[in-house]
C-alpha cells in the first residue's frame, strides 16, 4: 500500500513538473491558444494539442544602456506590481498585467517594465505591450528589444528562424507549424539568432546582439539546444522618468498560410486599440511628419507627426490624381507627438499621398497599399 501511495505521489509530481504552465502567476486560454505569464513577466504560449504543446518558451524585454548595462529577465527582474489576470478588460476578451523592476540585481539601468498581454476568444494570436520607464537620474540612449526562445511543438533544436521581408514577420518553424513575431509599433532595426547555450544571458553579449545592426534572413538550428532570437529597435533617448512603449504581435498557425492570416487579424486588433495615440511629453523642435509604418501596408498603417506648439491640424489622404480619400484629423492639437491609424480596407491598391497641414505650412509624403 505504501508503494502504491508513493507511486501515485511521484506520478503527481512529474505531472506538475510537466504542466508547470498551470502554475503560472497568471494565464488564460482563448480556446485555440494558451497564454502563461510568470511571476517575473516571462511570456509563454501553448497550443491545446493533447495536454498542450508549448510553442514559445519565453519572450522577455531587453533594455540596453551600455556594454555592461542591459536590463534583462534572467539577471535583473524583480516584482513591482504582481502579475494578475485583469477581471474586466477594456480592449480585449483577456488581459494580463504586471510591473517589474531591477531590484533583484540593483544593477543599471534602473528600469521599470510594464507588461500588458491581450487575447481574444478563439484567437491564435496575442498582443504584447511593453513599456520601459527610465528611473535613472539622467537621460540615456536606450536600445530596446526582446529575448525570444522558441519551443515549436514542444521540441528544442533543429528548427528554423527566418525573416519574411514582405510581411516584416520573424518566423520560427519546424515542419508545418509556424510561429510568427511582428514588431507593430516601430520599425525593426535588428534581428539575429544563435544556438542556445547555458549562461548566454550576459550584458556584454546582449549589448552586442542588440547592436547587431542588420536583420538576418535565416538561421537554421543544428543542435538539440535550439535557437535564441534577439530583436532590437533604433536607439531612443529617454530622459529621467520618460518611457518607451512598443507592441509585439505573436501568431501561431498549423502552417505558414494560417500563421500569416492570424498575424493579419492581430495587426487589425492593434490598429483598433491604438487608432489615436498622443505623447504630450515628447515635443519636437520643429513640425514633423514621419514615414507611415508599416509601408507598404495592408490594410492599415500608422501615421505620426510632431507639433512643437499647439496648432490647427488637418491630416488628409489623397490619391495620386488629387482625389481626397480620407480625412483623419481636422482640429486643434496640443504640442507633442501624435499617431493616427489609417484603415485602407475599403480602397484599392496603389500609391497614396498623406498631407499634414499645420499653422507652419504643409508637409506631404507617399505611402503604398498592397492587397
């Protein structure tokens, strides 16, 4: 009888170890995708095959200040606001939120990380919203990115990481299964992959990968350890107390076609959420109009502009024949940086002109819609 009890106990322990995602600090199940967020903000994704196939082992933020000063999950993170499942989400069916500081290491840079994970019923995609707040006493040029460990079909190693230049998507894939990662809010400045090794999480190494400077087209894992993916954006100066927010979409499919379709749905959700954003703390010296992102696009894109002072603003979209297609803004706006979404789902492919009229004059740029 004692042997039977002991055997049952051991089986229970092994089951708990194998299903450790059930013990996450916060989690949700969309019906087609399981999302598990750890105590310290580790993002993990599963698909519901049998007891669950893990597809992403970890996604976590990186914030680089210098060669020996990089904020990362493994070495620095501690809890500031516990990871919780939000009971009444405003923009999604499921939401998890948490905040994490550098109290574990106490090492620079002094960063507050805010993480929001959004999911929808029966959706095989999620949106990750990361915010990095500079708690240093002075400004620094922050290089922000992500540390990603794929685990396609719950298997490490011999999978491929590739970059889909047409759709600006990082793919991790093994056989038919595809996991896509897309930086939605900023242009991707750098992406590289390498074979996982114990203890790779070193500031100097992270700094080198964050400054890789190019987007590698493909990496093929050749061992059972599997790849690690490091992404980064262009450096951004953060004054003390200032913050940088960026969005990543992660989509999963039984093949590349399904993953791309799910990524398109994720991008549509993103544009619905951030159709209008204003940063009144980021005031430029001159009137500016940024290149839309993404470009080319389908069907939505973001247009950002900066106002050094309060101004009357008109933002319109025209065809190359001069016909007005849309009017996004026609009002007085405060000084700062403003971002608007243009949904082109009802117009045809082609080149369009977006024109910003302010008290200082008119600025125009071109963008391309490809359906």
